[in-house]
C-alpha cells in the first residue's frame, strides 16, 4: 500500500482522535489555569454519576466505554478525593453502586461552564450549522454500536 493513501484529512479515525485530544487538552489546560485538581478523565466519569446517581460500576463502564480496571482506578482516585463513594449492592454485595458526593456535585457545577466555554473556544471558527451537522453525522456513526444498556441510560434511566 502506498503511503500517499494515508492522508490524515481523509481519515475519520485520525480526525476524531485529534479532535478528542484537542478538546481534552484545552479543558485540562483550563482546569490547570483555574487550579482545578481533577483530570479530564476523572471529570468525565463524574458526569454520568451527576445525572444518574447510584449507577453500578458495570453500568458506568458501559457509559464510559472503558474496561473495568480503568474505571476502578478512576473511582479509587475520585473516592480518595471525596468526590464519590462506593456502596455494596443490597441483593449482591459484589455489585458496587457509585454515588457522587456533595463535593463531587459542587465540582461538576463549578466546572460545567468551563467545559462548555472550552469547547466553544475550540470550535469558534466553525459556523453553528456545520457543527450541528458534524454532531448529527458522528451520532449516526456511534449510535448503532452503543450497547443497549448505554442507550437506555442515555434516554433516561428507568
């Protein structure tokens, strides 16, 4: 295969990865500038808990599209910082439910506008209709691959 065919402008994988890194790095820099001592990855793990408090660790893995060990490490760090707490399930003590603490809620409340402003700053040069179209197309790629549990949570936990 010719390397001429490896054009990053034509690679959906490269472009989505690069946009993800750009947005993550911008938000991380903003957190650092404001003295927010949480990683973007940890912050992203707080978001579903803010919306659906009491998710099981397995459900959180599905929502975050991450392996159990990675999520377990994230939760351990968040728990040490007093941002979440884990509780054993009533019916099955092996199942751990995750609850966001008041400190975790306060952190999300204090940083949500930063995240939105960071994204807006990164995309300021893109007309809004183009950005809306981009999101619709990306969702059409992602949605068929989402686990049914993730779609249920996105639609509103029953």
